[in-house]
C-alpha cells in the first residue's frame, strides 16, 4: 500500500476525532492543533491499530507529533 | 568566563508547572480548605483522628483491615526497636538484611503459598523494580490504561515497548497480544482492584487470554490483599486463577498497616531479582520495627475471616446508602472496599470534600490526571474496624454535605 492510500485511510479515521474540523496537512500536530488529550490519543491510536492490524507502542507514539509522521510510521509498520 | 553567562536569558524550569499553580491558586482563592494539605494532629484509632482540632472519622486511608493499632503488631514493632535499633542504614544486598526481613518474606511465602518473596522499601518501588527489570529491550509490556502510576513509571524506567489497552477490555488486550511480533517476550500487567473507581478486573478471563499468547502475567493486588479471596490473597485467588499469575505485587501500606512493598512468585529463577533489580539494590532496607510489624500483621491476616466478612458488610451498606441518597458511584455494585463518589466537577468536588471535613469525615479527593476520564472523585475506603453505627453516621454526613453543596437535589 502506498503512502497516499495510507494517508487517505488515516484521514477517514481522524474525522470523528477532529471536533473542530481542522484542515489536515502533514504538518498538523495532534496535541497543539487538534487538541487531542490522552484519552483521545488512546482511542485514535486504537482505531488506527485496528484498521491496519499493527501496534504503535507508546515508545513509538512519543516520536509522532504530526500527521505526516503518523502516516510515515504506519507505512513503515505495515512494511 | 562565568560572568559572560550572566547575559544569557534564563528559562525558569518551573514554568512548566504554571498551569497547575494557577489551578491551585484559583481553588484556594475560592476559600476552600486545601484538600492536599490536611494534617492529622493525633490518630486515635484506625478509624478516628483529630484534624484541625476536630474529631474526624477516617474514610480515606486504605487501612482496610485496621491493623495499625493491633496490640500484637505494636508490641512486635517495639520489641524490634529494642532488639535491632531504629534502622538498618543499608541495602538489602549489603548490610540491610536482618532476621526480620527474612522472617517477613517467609510470612509472605506462607500467606500466598508461593515459593519466593522479595520485600521492597515501598509498594511503588516493587512495581518500579520488577516491571523495569523483567521487561527489557525488544520485550513488550501490555497493560491496562488505568494502571497505577508506579506501573507506568516502571514501564518508563525500562526499555520494553509499552502497549496500553482500554480499561478491563479483554478484546482490546487480545488484539494487542496477537499483533506482537513472534519471538518477543511479553508481560501483561493487570491490577486486581483499580483504586480510583474501586472496580475489579475480570482476571480469570484476561489471564487465560494472556496465557494463550504466551505472555507472563503480573498482577498488582495492593488493594485486595487481606480482604478479597478466601484467604485474603486477592482478586486472582477469588476468581480461582492465582496459580496462573507469575508475579503478585503487593504493599504493606494498606491492609498490612505499615509501609513497604513486595513481589511473590513461583518462578524458579526468581531469586536473581535480588541482584539485578536496581530499586531493590540501591536503596536502604526497611527499618526492623517496620518488618516486625508487617510480619505480625500478615500472620494475623491469614486468620481474619470474621474481619473480612464485616468489611464486606460495611462496603455493601455504604454503597447502598450512598446510592439510595442519590449519589453517582464509580461501580453499580460494591466490588471492593473502595467506594468512589463521582463529583460533577473539581470545584464542587472540593466544596463537598470540605463540607464533609466540617461534618467530621475525611475522604480522598482525587482529580485529573490521576483519575480515569478526567473525573473528580471522592474516594471512600472502608475499614474492617468501622462499626455499623459509624457507617450509618457516614451516610448521614454525606447526605447533609451533598445537600449543602447542591450535589443532591
């Protein structure tokens, strides 16, 4: 699966968590721009993990600050 | 030159705490008594203390079995002070293991019917030490999102991959276990009783799943020891799956009535932990009086069936009384000795806490981020030494305070 398709699937998953309907770009930050709190992060990460059948450990999550980094991480984890 | 540095702009490392300082100031400016600055001037019994000159019923101490004033426990502590002095001044692996440390570990082995017991200086250190040591680089820790701070800190201190799952959600746990790469070591970390809401875990089902995926299992039974299970061994014993648990973590600072932490296990290589577990090695051991009181208390808890029954009665009575009064509680039915009363927000939670204190009742105020789902809670922990009359008195105090603060209609 290429980056574009992965990004499209993640974009669909992010919608229910994007309460303020912030326009999503690779630079959109989860904490600062989307204002995700820890509970939202948990639910959102679980949705992504289920969609792609992967694990994003908390150690890996710590390295992911923006949308682009998340897409790259998922592409990499999918192998 | 040192003086050159004087011109460099200075970042106050404390500025990161500004939001909390602000929140605290707002709360105290409203005139409410500081919920995190209470001083107990005198302690009269496991259930009564003097606070601000007022006789106060204690309903937030985790002193579940009321062992803190047990005459045998106190006598053992005094004797140990006379015989062994006030402290060991040393690590367990150097000069800090006295006969009493061995004796309390023996008492734990007998209490849990397990082969090995290792005593730490606090319960926090027991989780910190065991979790950070056994799960290393390339291993995976799968844990409940509502785990205690000491579990999270143990994860953070180690090098394992940390994978949380939704509270008590067996399916969410299984999905994560299934996705762990082949060959990686796996540790599942669960608690018997979750102390914020006082709910228990479906350990039997969760542990069966963990086992299916070849994970080792650690269960923190801090809030169930002495009380839950036929022999007071905890929720795993109660659900008949203690033999499937690799490591039980516990504490002396709740039912046992002193301070200290421990891990018990049947793992054949467990004793090596004493050499490799840094929070065990690089700290001073417990004072002789503490291990003597702990040992005496643990041995008495083996035969405390009547007290356990009375504590269950207290828990059921308080749960029903508060529910009938109209309070929103953390669990639909009483599952442990903790009853959590859910407050609408921090302001009214703090006001309610203060109103209860003025009534002569102490409970724990718990607020985010320690609480699940950002709730403000008044946590009540019952004691086997609370009389039936005290429990009725407590329900009356809650009802009056709830009306005064406007939480009850």
